[in-house]
């Protein structure tokens, strides 16, 4: 069994963005590939979670969501069910500023604590379950709540041992929380244009 695996969620309908934001051109490449670069550097692999017929041409493995239109929990569950590793990193495609060093810290924290999941807290206290590390042993639990109608990415965490990563713990690698910057709208995307790729450290 590999110690680490990495996954990038290609997203849902991108209704606020107006088009498929995973494929939006950012510095000459689809945005999802910028995120995949960071994921692969930290995890050693990067698999896209989304329709293979749509994303399979990007040069990375692609697996489908467990249930179409079922929100981020379906993509997260698909990743955990697919993973053959001790821990799986799952990151949303709309975080192009996420840094490999931050993602590596998530893995290191999971490996040191043995937690079922390591989920960072943003500086404002919000949970960030779509930039987190999970044990694939949670797949059955997540699948159950998915088919019970849950849609939120943290819907399967009841009863799991979760380590909440505080801002002070990741300040050395992301002091301003920049990695959590989401691209949800065209305005968000325009602010990302022209910026350099995330630091590979």
C-alpha cells in the first residue's frame, strides 16, 4: 500500500462561474492542472475526480463521481473509494494558489497523529474539507451518508477522529491563508490571472 495518494475534484456545475472552471485557462493551462501540480508534488500522484470523457484528455487519470449532481460529497467519496493508500489528499480544482508545502503538512500531521482526517481551519474559523487529507477507511461511512441524501463534504465525519489544523500550525507555510482563495466567479478568476504559479515549496 502506498503511503499517499492525491485527488483533485473537478467541481460541479460551476453555476456561479458560468462555464467549467476546471478547464478555465489560467496562465496558459487549465486551472485544474495548476492544482494537480501541487497535489502531485505533495502526494506523489494526482487523479482527477470527474467525468473521464471530459477530463481524460488532460493527461492525468480521471475517475467519475459516485453520483452525478450530488455535490462535493460524491466526489470526495469517489476519491476515498478509489484510493489504495494510507491517506488520500483531496483538493478542489478552484484553489490554484494552494502550495505543495501546505499540502505536505496535512499529510505529515495525519501521519504523526493517526487521525482519520486532517482538515484545516481558515483564519476566520471556517472548515475547509475540500483541501484536506482523509483515511480511505472513511469511504464506507461517506458512501452511506451520501446515499442517505447528504451533500456537504463534511457530511460523513460524525464519529470520525478529526484533527482540525489551526492557522497557527500552518502559518510557517501559508501565513496569510492565501491557499484557501477560491475561484467561484469570473471576478475571482480575473484576480487570479497573471499571477505566478504557486510556489513549489
